[in-house]
C-alpha cells in the first residue's frame, strides 16, 4: 500500500497484492473511502468499520482477511 498526503489529507492511495476476494474487496473499498481523509480520521478506523463497510456476514477466518488492508494502512501511518 502506498499513500501520498497533501496538507495532512490523503491525496492518493494505492494497493498492490494478491489475496482472497474478501481482502481484495476490502482493500479496494478502503482505498476509495480514505481519499481526502486526515491521518487522525484514518487512525480511528477499526475492524468494526471494515465489517460494516463490506456489508456481508463474515466468519472468523474471513474477518482476518477483511481487516488485513486496514492493518497495512495503520502500519503505514506509523511511519509518518
């Protein structure tokens, strides 16, 4: 995942990777959602947000897949 900030807000964000449909969908929806959001707003996102955003019932193993892109985003934010 790569992100470009402008004035503390997400200007561009991209992801590249291989994974299951759930993790890919989660990453795609998350990158669309976070555009123009501040770092502080992004830090507040949690697994409940991701599950609600996907709008489908997920088993425990699939929740891990769904949350993976959010974990990547949070780790990326730690660098800034």
